[in-house]
C-alpha cells in the first residue's frame, strides 16, 4: 500500500499504455528472472532495450513523445534516474507521463521509498494498475566544461566521500559481488584527503566532509538517513557529517548498522527548498547513486511535479 505521506489515485481510463525500458545485458538473478518474464510482458506493454549509456534517457523521451502513459525503468536507481530525465526532456513530459519502477538493481532505494515490492511479479502487478501519486522532483544546477547544466533526481544526492566512492566503483566487481563493490570503493576513497564541503541555505551555513541530501527518507537501501523527510513537503533534507575519515566512521557505523539510523549528535542537519554545496578543492557529487560531476552545485525541489506509479 502507498505510504500515508502520499495520496494516490486510480487511473481515469481503462487502458494504460506502458513502455518498459531495460538493459538486456544486465546481470544478476533479478535480471535473469526479468528475461524469463519477457514473453509475458511483451504481450502487455512495449519493451525497449538499451544498447549503450544514455539510451534509457533517449528511449524514455521517445516513449513520452509517442504517447505512452507510463514509462517504466526495469533496473536500479541509476536506470530510474536516466528514465526520469528522459521524461523531463520531452516538453511537458512530467504532465504527460508517469514514472514506473521494476526494481532490478543492487539496492533499489527509490522502490523501497515508494513501497514497491522487490519481487518482480508483484512489482509488475503494481505497474499494470498504474495507480498514481505526485511527489516532489529534485533538480541540480551545476557546471560541466564551463557550461551550465541541469539534471533531475527523484530520491537523493550526495557530495564528498560517497560520490567519490561511486566514481571509483568497479562495475565488473559490482556485477559479481553486488553492494560489496561499494565497500571496496569506499575504502579506496577513504584513503584520499577529504574535501571540505559547505552547505548553505539562506543565512545558514554548515561545513563537513560528507553531505547527503534526501528527497525521501532512505539511503543505501533500508537505512533511514533522513527520518523527517517527506516526498511531498517541497523541501530537501541535508545531513552533514563533520568528518568522513576512518576514525569518524568507526564511531558512527556500528550504531548505524545496528539501528539503521544515525546518532544525531554526530551529524548536523538542514532543511530547505534550495541548498547550495561548494568546496574550495575538487569534490564530486552524485544523484540517485550515479556520479554526475563536481561542485559547486545548487540542489532544489519542485513540489508535486513528478507523477509516479505506486502500490
């Protein structure tokens, strides 16, 4: 069932046109199950396969232009983010189409946030119903090669240690050991000097070595990093870690793993519609678990802009 923080409604037409975008080269048990499920899906929706990075975004834009009511990502949070941005690339795309999720990824944070079942068959049943909720849409403004850029996100963003770890992840290792690949990359990132990052909104400024921004509550799976976050409140929640070195993490991690929540006296928080992040030294940032670029960047949300399919 949909979270009490979200209000959902049934589709107002009998036949919903669904386009599912997937990566046929994806590995893992869920991907193999999806391939076995392929014939059944092909009778009920359009299936569009990706062949190269960026294809999911291009295919999602084309699906909206063609008139599909639901454009769904069969994959992890990175694939969902790419499809999300493809919907937004089409004029009035967020008004014309709903975003759907078939969770096939490593951690599936956004699916957990929306309470979408992680079992493929049950997730497909949710998608077919096309029950809609409106949530806030995250945006980031930044520079790439000196040119202004903008990109959307649905769940979270991060700058500093976690973004650098994502940048260092070996995708070959990720396919073979799953989430442990992030641990390996995290240890590599920890060996580097951490940049000091400033988070600012209005007249309030907080500095730390790791900044996480949440539209929803979860990060890294079922971990409730942003306990006060609400997908529909028009605000971003920032969690700032003063230190992101090995001693600081060793003090933080045991309690975090045990309770799946942070010790509040070890972090500082901000909540605002718009939050700027900057650093005097190079600092990476990520969106929905995918490396994007380097600071400075400004993160914001548009209230109830994104239509999503929910249980």
